[in-house]
C-alpha cells in the first residue's frame, strides 16, 4: 500500500477516532499543543511567524514520522506525539514557571493591575 495519500488528511483515512486511545491521544495532544503555542507566542514578542512555523511543524512532523517507519499507525504517532508534547509542556512549566501566563512585552502584560 502506498503510504503517501493524496486527498483528505490521514486523520480521517486512518481512523484516529476509531478507538478511544486514538481519540484521547488526539484531544490531549491538541490541548498540549495549545499550551506550547501560547507559551511560545507570548515569549517571542507575540511573533505570528514563529506561531505559524510551530503550527506547520505540528502538522508536518507526524506525517513525516508515519512515512519514515514501516508498520507504525497514525494512532501510534498520535500517542507518541502526545507524550512528546506533554514532556515539552512539563519543561515549559519548569523553565518559565510564573512567567508562563504572559510574556513581559505584550500589551496585556499590565492589564488588570492597579498601580499605586
């Protein structure tokens, strides 16, 4: 079977949502992706370019891994990606700590604070 499929994304062809494990890994992975993208966006002076490149990587890398290794399924890739995103999130929380909420350069950085 040809591993390169043209047409709809492999998410729907390979049936990531056909099992609870695959659906759970996908939903948790998307949630962790959003944490990573928010932290990166807030700490790169709110660079849209960096956010777009990161989103592109999140979309391309699972397909690249799927095509590199024979016998691996899209569900497996989704689970492995979720574990990787989780490790990155733990590292971001450990590294940025309280600064994870907002970058120091955003317009909203001082919003809601009362100055004396």
